[in-house]
C-alpha cells in the first residue's frame, strides 16, 4: 500500500537537498532582486468614456476616413464602437435613429499638433507653460504636466471643428522639447482623465531658426544651424550609451545605472516606444534630420509645419515619414518663406503621408476649411484629389502619425465611435458640426443647448470679497 506520509517526506528531502546544492551557484543578492526598466507610464490614463446609446444615422454622405465614400449611407455605433456602415444597416431594437438627409458623416477630426492646455485661454503669462527654455535639451519634461484640463479651447475645438482627438506638444524653442501626450477631447478633472488610453508618447524636437534664436545669445548654445545638429548628435550619442547600460542591467542584473529622466525618454525613442515629431520647415534640414535618424537608429514619425515638404516628397515616401502641414500659413519668418499653397496635394500626390494640422487655438476650429483650401489649390494646378480622399489628411493619416490608427481615425467596425455629423458638406466654409460623438457618447448637439461642453473655468468666477 502506498505510504502517503513517506512520499511527502521523500519529496521534502529532495527539495531540501536541491536547495542546498543550489546555494553554491546562487548569484549575489543584488542580482536576485527583480530587474526592471523605469516605468514608461507613471501617469496612466484614467479616461472612461461617457455613456452612450445605440445610434443609427441614416441618409447621409459618408467619408469613412480612409478614402471611401458612401452616398445615401448609414452608420451604426453602439457600446462605444462603430458597428457597421453601408447603404443598408440593420439596427438593434430601440436604437436612436437620426435622419441626416442632406448632411455628411465623417470620423472625428484628429489634430496632431496642438498646444491647448499648455497655452490655454485666456492667453496670459501665467498660462504660458509650453516651452521649458532653461536649456536647449529638455527631453525630461512632459507636456501633460502643463495641461490645464479646463482650457475653454477644448470645447471650441470640439463644437466648431469636430476635433475628437488631439496631440498636445511642448513648444519649439528647444532642440529636444520633451514628451507629447495624446488626449480624447472630453473635459475631466485631471489630464489623466483625458489621456487617450494606450496611445504612445511622442518626442517633440525642433530644428532651424527657433532653437538658434532662443539660445544663440546665451551660454548654453547652439547659435547656428550647424550647432543645432552638433548638439542633437551629441545628445543622441549619450542616449545610446544610456540605453545600452539599462538594457544590459535588465539582462544581466547588478547595480542599476544612475537614473536620468531625459535620457529615459530618448532611450525609449531608440527602442521604438516613443514617436518623434520634428518641427522643421526647410527641405534641406528635414533631409539632414533623416540622415541623423539613420545614424542613431531612430525613426522620424512626422515633420511638422514642413513648409518645404513638397521639395522632398519622394524622401518622405521612401522613409515612411508623414508631413503635417498648414494650407497657406507662411512667410512669417525666413524658413517659412519658400511656401506653395499646393504643398499638401503635392505631398499626397507623391504617395507620401499628408496631414493637416493647426498649431493654433483658432486654426484647430476650422481644420476642415484648411483641408478645403489645400484641396482647391491642388485642383487648380491639375491634381484632382477626391473630397473623401482628402479627408484622410484629418483622419487615418493623423491617426497613423500618433500610433492609434488601429483604434480610431476611420469609420471601420470595431473602432472607436468618434463620429461627426456635419450640417452640410464638411469642405464648405458654411458648414459646422451638428453633432459630435466620442466613443459613441453624444458630447455636442448644436440643436440642444444642454449638449454644449463647458469647462469649470467658464461656469462662474469668484465674487467680490473672496479670498484670492
């Protein structure tokens, strides 16, 4: 008969013997401790979608955000997701049905270059929190830590411009300006309540006039364009050394390297975890940056402003780099002088990734009109891009640049129900958003005064005699 007590004792003895034998081979205690890289997201998103109801919008012209168009179409969304689009869609019992005859539906507008929250309204010095000008190299700062979630600009972008997602970037005074953050355009008590769940961080970089102008008269340097590149390269060399030390520690253990918050960011860029968004106007400087990125093994996700992108559209295409551009904002400094109004369509026509962006609290309210202006300029020179294809400049292309195109940026089943119902052709100057949904929740309705998001800041001001 099997002796259970004997078997337990035998197994215990084997375990003790094995443990004794392993003692001599055990690594030092410091190497036994868990080894982990610094947290890549110590300020995680707490965003929760507002409640919505199953909704079917009928009899509309649909731009799906990826270049598709459906006439007399229908869009169904429920549980925060797009369920179906087409000319005939079966809706669940009890769904809210909206007749959109004569109207258009698009995905929510995505702005890849905004400073809302960091340069909020009112535009006073106390609110100026976008540029950390203490050094030309400040990758340790994060734009999200300056975001004021009560900025009235967020509601203006939603109600006037149909903007449902936006990237908040540090300013362009620095070569390395710091981390960006992607937000859902909903009001919350905290920045984290707006933070797009799972969106990768970006790194804001700048080249050209701004860094050399800001630091040229100071001791920090640089004061020239060659100085800009030299400081960039030296910084990337330090980041590569730092990355190797941390990667070795994670693999082999031992004493962890000394922590550097700025190099944490740059090391994650080199690992491909953080996307590079580079402020750059001139074609020659964008080409220099592309070569520098190859030298150090990182990738530029998008050049912002990119006034001369039309000159190197082939390079952008070959390297998979987006160009985020204005329709016709130019000439305000020398590096912004050599512009053409056909910039966006020329880049698009070359097969590169074209995006319309704002960089402005007013421009963000009319990105649809900026798209229309660029589209018209292209058509005048013979580049005939369909309206629905041009809408990719505000939708899927922007989502790709932010690393969130698997979740938003088009009206595809399973994606976030970020949806705009326009009261007419969205490429008309006379058109406005009529309704805006974010994750299937109706956040704005032009026909219902109660459906207008208002920040706490605008609800009321302290009375006389209150403590200041």
